[in-house]
């Protein structure tokens, strides 16, 4: 039996990056796509709790079923596994995101929220992102790396509770130097809300901000991307800072 691969994203079911990921996944197994009907970027691991979810069929073909859901990426994973997958998926994929999900971005990303949720549910899961926000971005350079990573994970699996955050630099295929398994860089967004006035004189506030990553370590994802490598960061949902347990315990005694 061919593997079953579940795919979602946060850019919406019509996104070009999703179509690229779908095409590669179909090389390896049967595919179920459950993606937000519209853009759901920045949703993180949020769930829909105060209204019912609705899903509709977008397309059916040999070995593939595509659905759109009016919820978040995490909703898509949970709903698809329970009601739309013919069996438990062997792998969950998310992306290919239009824009970076490296470093601190993993905390805000709907793409990666879906990946972490899938991992918590016990599935091998991978999130893919291209450092290009253009809706018409060229994803061709991503394909060989997506194909390689998906194939290896299907063959060997991942450690328990570990998922992968894969970011691909905005470069032509021949210019990318390879892939590098690395750590998440420490960075932050210096958020700012710009005050504006609507056409009838009422104020509103538009989120802007600047990504700041000063002097990332040589083994970080930001360094790998800057040097022309695909960054692969193993992540997990356990936020515990184990090294600080004893120190915090001493503080609170």
C-alpha cells in the first residue's frame, strides 16, 4: 500500500506553494490536502472554538483528494485526520510557505503550527518555506530538496516528538549549496503599529515591524540561509528550559 500523506498550509488552498508540495508528495503516495479556504498566515497553533467548522471538496483525482476548510491550519490537520483521511497518515506536510519561517517566526507561523500539532498527534511532520513572499514565486528550486527530505523521512522516520522546520533560500536551484541541519537563531520582531485614518476619519492601526537577528551563531538557520543553504531545524512542542529548572527552583525556595 502506498503511503498516505496529509498536506496543509497557511497561505490558502489556491496557493502556488501548496500546489508544488502536492505535486512532489504525489510521487511518494496517496495524498489528502486539507487547507484553509483563504489566507491564514500568522495563526500559529490557534484553534477555532466559537463556531462550527465547514469543509468542502475542491478536487478529486486518482490518489488525491483536495478540500478547503474555513478554519486554521491546526483545524485542518485535526479535522482531516478524524474525518477525511481514509486511514492514519504516514506523513504530514505543510507549505510550501510563501515567506520565511526561520528563527522566531516558527512561533507565529500557521504553517509550523500545523506541523507541531501533527507531531503532538504522533505523526512525522515537516514544514517547508521559501524565502519569497510573492504569490507568483518560482518554487522550482525547492523541488529537489523537498523530494529528498520527504523521501528520507518516509524511509527512516523521525525521532519521537520531533518535526522539521525547513527553510529554502530565495535562489536558483544551481545556486543553492545544499542543506544544513542546524539550530534556530535567536531573533525578534520589533513590532510597531502604524496609526492611520480611514476614509471617514476614524483611526485604525496597521501592524508593521522589523526582523532583528544580530550576529546569529554559525550553526543557526539564519546563518545557513544567508550562506545559501537550505536550513533544517528539528523542533518539538516541549517549551521546558531544562537547564533552568534548578536555578528557578532555588529562586522560588
